[in-house]
């Protein structure tokens, strides 16, 4: 079956500055694969007409579908429509319905629409408008030579619903004869990428229609398996027992089959067991609670969080004995255990989870280097402690410590149910 190729272009000079992370292409690549397309290239290009034109021309010469995000706003540096219009020879035409919709949107907010926002109602001739139910910038689809050029806003919470509501149905209708792709995700924590590779090495060869890839993150190693065939039944035969083999070999470090983050997995376990959690954090600040409360419904199981950076806070808020800190230091297993017990007893919850460590770059000693973190977990029956040393900068250490803490809680919840 003919492979349908796609390219993704993210526009905006801000994506090239200050370490800004471009995330739209990750979402779009996964959606394209699900629809039977093969993403072959992605680009990030600044707000430069010449460079944008060159990148779009190259993409359209190679791919059946070119998805462009960004540059649809009302300001001078929003150039996508202008550039696409120029290279395709499509004149920009004012769409009165879009203009009325923009005016209504501003009126509903009791605001006067700036004159420059009228630019957002300009669309290339012979293009299909992609409505924007969330923001003010509509997108568009046009066919140019051998490619479909699809332009969407760069704001993720606008782009995603527009893709699902308009672009997905368009691609399904326009390309009815597509390969069947299936994506399977396995998220692990506790092994380095090389160790995960070692366990799966023999499964990664000899499968022409199967791709196995790995991504190392601060939160662990993700394994991704893509099967491609004529239809769903064909892919099932192609994958065979491969998925089960992967699951079996990663069983001790696998925390989810799918794309959920650790905080969602832990939250689900707490909710299923109708248990409550209290957290005491030192070196991670509020990161653990931030992650937990990113999950809708977390108020069902998260009772409270205490961020106790100073020794005084650990004593006054959590009841850690000052002599325990004096004898062992704030970064120690005994103090981590006392923090977990203190927060659980004060909250009256099923679990108390704590973390204390040295995120760096300062504060280390030869005995307690940067990256050393201690954890405490009180489940009402016993208080357990653990330690780990993480690499990376301060941000990476904090993220790795939060993942380790949540994984300790996850394992305890599973043990209790066993």
C-alpha cells in the first residue's frame, strides 16, 4: 500500500529563543500516524518571509500533507497566510462571515476590536476555512500542486480542537485508502535507556512493518511500538505476541501501558482504593503537588501538601524532632521518615509522602553530594525510607526526585492491593 507522507512546520521566532519548547509537532505527528500517514520531517522556522517560503516549498514538494502551525494572528510578525498566498499564487480575500464572527467575539467580551484584527478574516482564494471555536485565529486548508497545505494556530489549546473537529475528518475523507497504523506506548521508570534496550534488543530486529523506539526522559524511558498494515486485522497479525513480550520483559519497571504520566497513574490508584494522601516536600518545592493537581479530580485523594524548606518549618509544621535534624542533618533518611509520619498524622490520611535532598548546584558536602535525595513513606502501618542520587541540573533533579517519590507511592499502593 502506498505510503502517505506528511511534514510539520512550526513557525515563530519565539520558538528559537530562550529555550522555548515546541510541542505542537509531537501531538500532530502522533495524530498523523494514527491516521495512516508517515511524518517524514518537521521544521521550526522563524518569522522570516524568505525562509518560510523556502521551507514550505520544500515540504510541499515531498509530502502529500503539510501541516503548518503559528503565524495566523493579527500582528506584523504573523506571516503564514501572507507567505502561503505568495508562493501558491492565491490572493487573500476578506471573508465577511469571519469578520462578523471576530466582531461578535470582541463584543461578547465588551471589547472594541482593534483594526488590525481584521487581518484574521483574510483567507487565500479557493481555500477551506478551519473554524476556531476557542480563539480568534481561524485556519485554512488549500490544495497546491501535489500537496494539501493545512494552516493552524500555534496556540496548542486552539490548534488541537481545530485539528480534531476539521482536519481529522478532512484527511479521512480525502485519503480513504490509507495504511492502518497502531501506536502502543509503554512507560517505564527505574532503568536507564541502555538497560531497556538490552531487554528488548532481539525484538527490535526483523520486523519490516513494526517500529520500536525508545525515548529517555527525566521521568523514565518510554517505549513506543508502531505496527503498520492494510487493516486492523492485518496489524494484529503483524504484532502477534510482540506486545505481550514487551510487557513481560518490562514488568518490574512498567508503570503504565499508554501515555498517562505517573501522577495520573498514582491518582487513579488512590481513587480506586478510596485513599487519601498528604505530602511534605523540601527540595522539590511544590512540584509533586503541582503534578498531582494537574490531574482532574485530584481533590478526591490529595488532602494537603506542606512545603517545608527550612529546618524550623520541618519542626514547627511537621513535628520533626530538632534533635533528629541535629544528629542526622535535614537531608537524611531519619528526617525523611519523620516528615512523612508528621504530615500523615496531622492530616489523618492513609499515606504520608516526603522528600528531602540537595538539588544543587550548592549546598553539597563530600558525604552528601548534589543530587542525593531521601524519601519517606508512611502508610499507617510502617514508615519506610529510601534514597537515590540523581544527575542533571536543578530542574532535572527536582523532576527525577518527584517521579521517584510518586513511584514509591505507586508500588506501595499495588503491594497493598496484592
